[in-house]
């Protein structure tokens, strides 16, 4: 089990049961560039496109350095 899964086992259980989390609030101006990405993900979820969600690439920026 990866660290993220170990930290949030309830999220994994909910996902396995087909329950989706509430989309985050991207209304702040600092999230403006990410609103389109969130909209695409919500559209995939609404369509029930599990393969599309798995294939969706997410770039992670580590800022702790």
C-alpha cells in the first residue's frame, strides 16, 4: 500500500464502493489555471469513464525543496 493510500484508507474504501468525493473548490484566483483540468475530471466521473480517469495524466509539482 502506498503512503497516500495508507494515510487515507477511508477514501480507498469509498472509491471501491463507487462513491466519488465532492470536487474541491477552485474558485480562488490562484486555481484559475486548474479549473479546466478539474472540469475535465468531473466530466469523466459523470460519464462513468473509469478508463479515462486512469489514463488522465496528473503532473505533480513538489514544492518542498
